[in-house]
C-alpha cells in the first residue's frame, strides 16, 4: 500500500518531468491534494502544446518556408503538404529492442490506426476471417462489422474455432479480453493464423504481456502488427494529445504463406489509407517527455498503482455486489464493468453516480478513457452479449483514498441500482 506522502512525492516527480520540457519552466510546489495534481498536470500539458505551436510556427500544413525542422522533445519530423508522407525519428513507445520493430506508422488516433489497417487489409487479404475474442473493444468490432465487408468477422472462444481452415485467418487479439481467453490464445498450439493484430492500448508499453505475445508470434512463425492509442497510458495521465500507431514486428521466420513482400505491401497500403483518410499524426501530439529513463520509471510506478487499485476493486465488488452481472477480470486490470442494463439506464447511471460521488469530494468524473489520476465512469456496450453497463476506470490514487471511493461506489450501486 502506498502512503499519501509517497503518492504526492511521486506526483511531484511527474509534474517536474512535464515542467522540464518547457523552455521556461514554471515554479512548482509539491502538491498537497489530488485536485491540485490533476489541475497542474493538465495545465502543464496545455503549456507544452502551446509552446510547441509557438516554436514551430513556420512548420505549417503547406511547409511554406521550406526551412522548418519540426520536433517535439526527442521526436524529429519530416513531411510535405498535409503530413501525407510524415516521417518520424525518435524513441519507440514500446520497451522493445529497436531491432524487433520493422517499421512504424503514426496516426491521428488509435481508431485511425485500426481503421487504416483494416482498410488496407480489406484490399490485400479480401475474404479473410478476422478472429476476435469476446470482450474485444466494441468500436473495433463495430468498425469491422459495419465498414469492412470484404472481411468476415468471427467472434468466439478459442475452443470454438476450428483447427483446420482453408480460409486466410487474421487473429485480432485485444488487451480488453478476459484473462482466461488471453491465456488460452497464448497456450494454443493447434490454430493457424496468417497474421496477428494485437491492440496493446490497455497494456503499459513496457508490459510483459506485450513481450509474451511477441515471443509467442515468433515461435509460431506468425507475422505480428501492434496497434495502439497513445493518449491514455503513455502520457502520465495528462491526456496529452490524440496519437495512434501501427508497428510491424520483425519476424524472420514468418510463415511462408505470408511472405515478407505481402507484409510490406500491407504496410504500403496502410500508409496510403492514412493519406487518403487524412489521418496522419500531428507532430504537436507527440509527448516530449517520452523516452527517458525517468519517464519509464514513473510510468511503471503509475501502472503498478493502478493495477494494485484495480485488484482491490475487483475483489470488493465481487464480494459486495454478489448477483450483479459484472466483468471484473479483464486481462489488463485497468477497469471494471458493472451491471446488465438497457442503454438508457446505463447512460444515466454513469452520469448520476459520478456526479453524486464528485459532489461529496471524491476524485471521480463522468468521462471516457482511462489511465487518469481520477476515476472515470462511462456507459458501455458489450456487442458480444448485447448488454449495457457502467465502466469504472481505475485511477492512480493513494490506496486508502481508492478504497474509500470503491466502497462509496458499491454503496451507491446497492442503494440506486441493485
């Protein structure tokens, strides 16, 4: 359990890291409240973005001066009109050896990344099966089902998939799935796949789970592409900017049925899709504090705190809210899902609960996303079961405060919903 003093010392380190990226750092005092931590962090993030705009005033969409050399911290950029040919030089967000990553395409968001990749896949692997597990990110499944008709979406448990198939298969592994399903995939040796797409968004970029999947794909000879939204876990909870990426992992022993030339072709088509959709990344959205040893250390400590708090809330809700349909053990451990409601009831519960608990002084907001220094509640739709519930994103808070907030959430649920 982390004490309040240790928590505020750690938050002070995070604030100082953000502040150090400013050309003219501001005067900072050690924060004394969670509200001050949140306010200061978002203020510093805004100051960094503003400083980038002032610094790169001549790096416009048209590159009109021809002499601009845009950068953001350790990241350097080259591009022509509208960033259609954006080239990025800088550290990887992943804690993988650079030799493991063949190439990376950056996009304007995580959904922009998966949309561009699926559009390219629809062209280069028409009629392929997209194998997804229950609990996969709903908007990704919605995107495939509604807009990628050349691909066939199949959702089910590992046991439900046939070992032999004449169709080309793409495994979509999402960091939102249940721990059991994630483990079953990693331990499965009978299924063949022509390509694996791994959405790492809910795992820390240094997570052992990512390394585990990289090793597994290497052993099985399966080509691997990592996709990610970076404005959640990669910006110290500051929601720095919308940024996504598509990273092709080097695998010299990839199956002969998916030769390297096909993968290079897929990445070329993906770049074309990013260009045609206007989804190129913005240089100003690359966090300038990424890549240092201090950043990685603080990110690991943040994630350890969130995961520790998540384990407590899962245990508490399972005990206190028995009989309430819940998803308490996704493999990432970053949030829990309560209830099996209709859409209107779920929307109302997410808004009313956060408003009520916020008014009595708890750091909780009605907001999407996760990885913040405050709890975030939002309604959610499980496409697999066609049910609605309330998603509670676990924050990086002192252990004692999170325990109190968890108990208050359970009390509200019992009084208002159960």
